[in-house]
């Protein structure tokens, strides 16, 4: 079995109002190289932007990889590592037997989770974490673009 390339992924989402204009951003790092991505939507939620950041980054990887995701969203970290297996077993229903929100984002992430080795690391937001602060700035700028 070929050794997988190791990546660190830093993500964040932002929303001006919830719902409202939103932005997402990621920094995908492999050794000394990094790729930065960002985007936004005119009317969205913060949780959608948090998940979109991870989805867009993972979609950019062509080969199976080993990825540590650093996110300040428990929705992202717990969704990927604690809740998704249950959602899949229950037909995309949550613990309250209601449809999981944002399935249009979570379902492709479930497929990408099969392709990649993913671990998560929750980081405290707005606490000086360099990459998280960079992602926050980029995501916020993307959201603000919709106010112009």
C-alpha cells in the first residue's frame, strides 16, 4: 500500500447574521507548501460555511491522503468523528430522529471520508491561533463582499 501524503487543513466559516451573507476559507498545508481557498454565499448560515470550508478543501485533493483538520467548529469536528457513523446507520436522521441538516454538504463529506484518512483537532476560535485567525479574516472578507 502506498504511503499517503500528509496534510494539515485549517478551516473557518463566517456569517453576517445567521442566516445572512457568509464566507468560508481554508488553508491546506503539505510540508512547506500551502494552498488557500475561500468563497461565500449571499444567504447562508454559519454552520453551512464551516462545513463548506472542509468540503471544498477535501474536494481539491486528487489522491487519497492523510489529513488533520483543525477547526473551531464542534459541528465540523464532532460531525466528522462522532455523529456521521450514526447518521449513516439511521438513514441521515439525527438523535432526535429528524433529518440531518445540511445533508447536501455532509453526504459528499461522507464519501470523502471513505477516500481519506481524517482526524480532527478542535481549536478555540478567536484565541490567537495563527491559521484559524487567517481563515477567519478570509471568510469574513468573503461574507462582506455580499454587502457591497
